[in-house]
C-alpha cells in the first residue's frame, strides 16, 4: 500500500500574493502542511506540486519532494484540485511511484493536525469510501439564511423556514479546507468529492480557518498563538 501526500502550491495566487510561502507565525505558510504530513508518519512520499521554483526550493527545505513541475495549464486560476491531484498521480506513475491512497493537503492549512490525518485515514479505510475530507459545521442554520436585494433589502433563501425554530432545522456542514484523502482511482477518474461516497471528518469550528482572502489571513494570525501551542 503506497500512501502519498500531495500539497498543491502554485505561484500565482492573486488575492494574497505568494500566500503559499508568505511568512506565517515564524515559517513559510506551506511549511505547516509539510510538517504535519511528516509528523503523521502516514506517507511513503510527501510531494509538493508547483509551477514555481521558489516554492519548490522552500518545500524541499522543509522535507517535501518536488519530483516534477506542474504544467501551466494546471497552474492558472481555473485549475481544479481534482485535476491537479490526478496529474500528480499520473506524473508519479511515470517515475515508478504507483500511489494507491492519496491525501491532498492544502498549502494554506496551518492548523492541520497530524492526529487528524491519522484518524481520518482510519475512517477512510473502514469502509468503501472514495474520499474522506475535513468538514465543520455552520455556526447558524443555513435554512434561515438570506441575501441582499439590489436595493439593499433582505430576501430569505428559504422563506418557508422563517418561523421554524433553529433547533428543529437539520445541521449543515461545509468543507474545512484542510485535507482530502482519496483513492488514486477516484482522483484520476474525477469522482465527485461532495457526494454520498465521501466521508466528512468533523473538525470543530474553533480550529478551522480556510485562507483565501486578506481577512482570512488576519483572522488566522489572531487565533494562531492558541492553536499553534496545541500543535507543538
């Protein structure tokens, strides 16, 4: 059984320039993901897929491999995670590494825990799942959510639930943006991740922060001192 961690880290991030290697709590951002993968001791290979030589060098410095450079067509704003991981699996096969279980770990997941990687793999292999990935719950019921009208007013998405008590509504979850275990065949066949064939590995909201915008980054910096002490 060959287990591989693949960390996607392209160089052209727009909203936070160079975010994958931007310093975060004393280290390049990507270092936290690499170190969590190493600490888990779950992987035969830890790969960073990137189109950027500086990112590649930093990845190697922190213990990851960069055995190939990601092609331009998979390095723009429209490249999807599934396609990037599938390319990595195929590129590894060309150099004799046949991956079976592949964990995509995002480069901007500084709060990822090695223990979660280990425990989620146990769940992933306990049944015939295509994927197992981190999720967390919404802080408020999505069935009582609303949007703004063009005039600035409020329009409920589900007006039929205006009078429904919050405790009577089903719990809803969203992608926590940390990591995704998947069978190699699921990645290369582009199986849908958000489906009944995927297990949602629950992580509490207080240690989840997806980092896409500057506001996300600033919030992550505020909560880092508490969470990083726990990770140490």
